[in-house]
C-alpha cells in the first residue's frame, strides 16, 4: 500500500492521506483508493478501498480538507458522501 500526503490548510492540525492499494475486480487487478486522517494528538482513522476512481478520491479528499474533518467524524462523512 502506498500513501500520498495531501497538503492541509495552514491552520488545520489534521493530516490527510490518500491510500493507494490494489484489488481484484472481476478477475482484473486495479488500483483502489482510500483515505486516512491523523489528528494533532496522533489519533488516526482510515478507510481503505473506497473507490477505484482517482478523480472521485480527489473530490473526497478536497471535501475532507475544506471541512477539516477529524478522525472521529471521518466514517460518517465518507458514508454520507457515498
């Protein structure tokens, strides 16, 4: 699994990462994308394999950054986004 750090707003204490992994869909291997949020206190939450679309994960991470989503609320925000 690879991790890509996404630039966070300056006044935000959270770090947002895109998780890149491989999964098999219908006998074919493709990249899948997930997210991880880490707070200033070290608290962390991650959700792997959210989508296989690079554009969709970029939209999600932009939403997380703009709204400064914390590790505690990550799951709820992603569930609503889906």
